[in-house]
C-alpha cells in the first residue's frame, strides 16, 4: 500500500497518480544524469555561463547515447543510461582493438615486403 500526500486541493486520485508518474520519470532522468554522466561533479566555477554549459554538455551526451543506441533498446525491454553507456564503451573498445590490429597487420606486411 502506498500513501501519497499532496497540498493540491480537489485533485482526483487518478490525476495525482499521473502527476506522480510524470515526476518519477523526471527524477529517474536526473538520477541517470548525475550517476551516469556525472552531472554536478564537473569542475566549474560559480559563473552562470559555465554552469549552464556543463549542464548542457551532460544533456547533450545523454541525448547522443539515446540517439545512438536508444532505438535498439526500445524493443519493449526497459533500458537505462547505464546500459547505453556500457554499450558505448564496449563499441569504443572493440573499435580500438580493430584499429590496433589493422595497424599491426600493415606493419607486418611492410616487414614481409621488405624481406
């Protein structure tokens, strides 16, 4: 059983639950921004422009992750920023490994051609 307390007069239970569900989505998004993208932990001064840019940077990174991987994750299963971030890191490491392998293959070919 859950108990919801509000200071809104005359609000029906269904309306209250809808508002709570919307607010919960906002809270989860903020939690993901803070935990997944370290919003609020950046080294910025109290200059309003710098603070605004640091928030905008985190939101842009969030939107980039959703744009890159969100369609695949939207197949009906719940997803989170943390899962998208893990996929990004895995793809990045795979790309780096492939790049390193190609560089070594080129070097080995050069040595074989020189011999």
